[in-house]
C-alpha cells in the first residue's frame, strides 16, 4: 500500500515503531492499522481478511450497472445509443438505470465540441475589382490535359469569379499577373487589394514583389484560419459541387474535371442571384445582360440545323 496515496486522498497518519494508524480527517477512530511482523522491523503489515464470493459479486454488480461507467466503456456515446445496445450486444446489463436528464461530462463535451461559426465579414468592397480574393486548389487526379491545380479569383464587390487551370504551383505568379493585366485592359480598372491565405505559393518574395510593384495592397489570412478568406473558400465549394454534379450526370471520368469546372464557372457567373435582386454576376461586372442561347446540356452531343 502506498502511504502517499492515502495521504493525498485525505487520510491522516499517526504512529510509532509499534503501530501506524490512518484516520479520516476530523475523525478520532482509525480506519486502517498496521503493525510490524516482528519487533524492530521497518515493514508494517495490514491485518485483513478475505471477503466471501457473494460479497465480492455484490460489490462488482454495483459498478456493472452504473450508467456513468458504461458510458465511459462505450467511449462517451449518447444515452440513446446505450439504450439500443441492450438488445444488440452480449453481456450488456439488462437492468441498467438510465438518468432522466442527459448528464454532462466535461471530457465528453470538450472532446466533441466544434469551433463556432465565424461571423460574416461586414467589410465589403464598394467598387468592382477593389479587392480580389484568391485561392489555390489541388486535385487528386490529373485532368485530361494534365492540369493539377486551379487558381480562383473572386471579386469582393460583385462576387464575379474567374478560374485558371495550372500544371504546377510555379505557374501561380504568371496566372495572377495575367489576371491583373486582363482586368486593367478589359475593364480599365487597377486592382487595389489582394486577399489570400498563408499558403506557400502566396508567401514567396517574387509574388509579393509582383503585386507591390503594381501598387496592390497585399492582405493575408493568419495561418490555419481559412475562414478569414472564406469568400473564395465558399466559391470553391460551390463550383466543385456543381462540377461534380455535371460529371456524374454526364457519366464522365474524374479526369475530365477541368471541363466540368470551367463550365461550372461559366454557369455560375450567368445564374441570377436573389441577394442581387436576381441579377447575374455577369451583368454586375459587364453592365449588360448575358445571352444564354449557347447553353447545352453538359457532356452531350449537340446538333445545329440551318434555318
């Protein structure tokens, strides 16, 4: 027996070379008494007796039917799971008493706790191309033309988006540079701010030099907090869901994702949005209503007939 364990659990020790006794705090009657086997020995012995088999079984039954114990045995499941376990596993106690209210365990609550949703940003650009969000996404399967990545450009004001397919991460700087030139040439606007995550492809000195050389303010989210660049993350999720639905509907292989993604972005920019009073993103940027007469079902052959 460990003397230190007994002392840490609130017992008091008193004794001499003839006897050592342990007491509950505030109690004058001893709980345990130990004696040396022979006078002069330093090892003290505890005189005890064996309990009967029936008594040991009764004590073990107290722990067997305890709800808290079985909750821990099963790795902190819900109360409903333990109720269903009674009829679907062997040697589960049939008379387990379930509490009326779900008990709260600190370890259980902390282990299953998720992060709170980030509040939506109240800071938005007031003019098109004032702030661009960018993100790089990789794919597990190389595309038909051996593309491995896509880089997205998302306008904070209009929510209009563009994507460029890339073979390697080294192409990120050229893709961003070409996008900046396209905006300046086609729309006559100089980008003001560039928002991205802390990925290695955006942290290079060459990339920062390229942006700052054109007077663009560089913004980056803190590491491991993708929500700070959440608008482009949400856009990527929307596009990938749409592209996956297009591929599955057309029964195309996963390597054709490049065609599905490009078509999904084309449709995304030409789909009316309720928050814009059912205007399209194309109209918000180009100041004209898009023509959709060219749209066909993705993945099917189209035939044209002269009239």
